C-alpha cells in the first residue's frame, strides 16, 4: 500500500512537470509560427505574443519584439530615404538640365549671322548668368555632400559675426543694386561667437542669396544678443506665401515655385540648418504680414 502511495505521489508532480514542458513546447512552436508570419509579412505591425507566465521567457519575447521594432523602424527610414533620394535625383536633373538647355539654345542663336553686336552681347550676358547659376548649383551639391565628411571637420573658435556680416554684404552690394533692394542694417557691435569661420561665411552667404532671390523691395539685417546666443536676423518682404509650407522650408528636397528661382535651387537654407546645428546653434523661419524672417542663433564665445 505504501509503495502505491509513493508512486502516486511521484506521478502527480511528474505529470505537472510534463504538462508544463508540453505547454512550454507548444508556446515555443506558436511563437515560432508567429515569427514566420512576421518575416513573410514584415510590413505589418504584428509582434510576437505569448501566454506563458515564465518571467525568463517573457523577457526573451520582449527583447525579440524590441528587435522587430528596431528593424521595422530602420525599414521605414530606408523607405523614406529612398523616396527622398528619388526626389533629389529628380531635382538635380531638373536643376542641371534647365540651365544647360538654356545655354545650348542661346549658343545656337549666336550662330545666326543676322544678329547685331548688341543682340550677341545680350545673349552672351544671359549665357554667362546661366553658367554662374549652374556653377552655384554644382557648388551647393558638392558642399552638401561634404558637410558630414570626416575630411571636413569644423574648427570651432572665436569669430566676430558683425565683421562677417559687413564683409558678406559688401560682397553682394552690386547684386542688391541690380535688384534695387533697399538694405536696412544696424551698425551694432556684439560679443564674439563660438563657430567655424568657413561654415559661418557659408551660412551668411546662403541667407543673403535667399534674400536676393525672394525679396521684393527690401532686406533688413539685425544682430541681437542674449545670455547664451548671438542672433542673426534677416527680414525681407515676399509675395504671397503658403504657411503650410513653412515647416518644410529647411528640407533638402523642398523648393518654392521654381518659376521664381531663376533656375536656382532650394538647398541654401537646408545647408544653413545643417551647418548651424553642427555648431551647437539653431535656426528658425517665420512668415508674418508678407515678411519672411529667418533667425540664426550662434553660441556666444565665453
């Protein structure tokens, strides 16, 4: 009698253990099938689910789901970059083809023997302008490709923003005269900034070129100072502006109406944002009462 009692006592826990092992095995098979479905349909939001009460297995499943989430996030990012890359290729093709087609057309016109010397000079001036725009386009694409290059490390040191602004404005003085734009600029001396000289010069040039491209009658440049930053503020009047596009003004693939850009692209402000972010600063843009305002904040030199 005692032997049967011992056997019965042993069978009960053994049965429980076997049941737990079978349930565990069944749960593993079910999760394996779930993984197979997730792999076959990776675009879905499905994750691995389990009914087990095992803390160890639950932690393991949690890590698997985290890995799935990371893979899906990376997949979504790659898909987004592929769409952006296609858009960029389209933009590059347009930005290069348009001036080249124009140059080719005016060059062919120059072969017309009936053209007067004045007409030839006008066509040559147009060709030169298109070549200048094309050169600027190529330079911008090259500069964009070099921003994150290891060979293009920034040298962060003391810079005098007020002097950089004056020098840049003098460089573009003739361009402002040709477009008959009124320049409003305060002669304010501010504290030095902590920045890279080459990057700061490019930021200033891109901002001025953007103002030259879109300003209707005036450009205002201001320097402001607070406890942590020196702010470069540029204001110019613009035509009617779609405020829903403002959030995308710094996107590398974004451009306003191409008919208003004289064949020039919209990479300038994107490069400004990349360069100032790499220096620990920030940039914002806003439109109010037909005035476009861009504010670049440089870290102040301690």
